[in-house]
């Protein structure tokens, strides 16, 4: 087991300790990716040093064909496929911090007023869609140009 240094793990035969203070003090690159690579190197330094040059860190998020079709149809229907797009998701459950819905709408308003070539997509979900549309129509008295709402279906 590879762990940060602490009194119990230092004396355990099952643990290899990584001294995080050592990493911070002697290495200029102190980001999380570097720390994870340092942990990985502890497993087998010889193999790590030999194979690190073969690792590909070009990571892209992959989705299934259904989602690709939904998104492409949405972009085609709204004629925004080759435009400059920003996706603003006020309904993210994985974010540590978020804005209030009205603040997201103000942000949309600011973006479209300052950047004439930007189009905004706001994903909406079944559970929040009705309330969101009501809030959206209350905030924007007229239907705003360049803001599009993509209603996503929950698929398991």
C-alpha cells in the first residue's frame, strides 16, 4: 500500500510511504498529477522509469453514440454547429461550489452582451426543467439571442 507519511504507516511492513513534504521542498512541479506519478513510481521504480515515456497523457472524455447523436441533432437544429460555444451547467452535482440560478442567468446575460460571437448552451434535466424554464422566462423578459437550452434525458 502506498500512502502519505504518518506514524502508523512508516512502521508498517505493508506500506510504502511517500513523503509529501519532500516532494514539495525539492521539486518545482508540485501539481496533483506530479504527486500521483510520484506515488506510482513507488510501486516499481525500475519499471516506471522504463515505461513513463510510453504513457499517453492526452486524455479525452468519451461518450456513447446516443449522446453524440442527441448533441449533434441539437446543434444542427439550432444552426450552431460551427459556432463558438460555451456550456454553462447550473445543475452540476459534482461541483464543490456553485452559483445561484439567477447568478448563472446574469452570467449568461453578461457573456452575450460583451461577446457578439459566443453562443451559450445550458443543459437542463428532467427533474429541474420546468422550474428552470419558469426562472429563465422570468429573468429574460424576451427570448434572448444566442442562449440555447438543451433538455437532457436521464438514461441509465
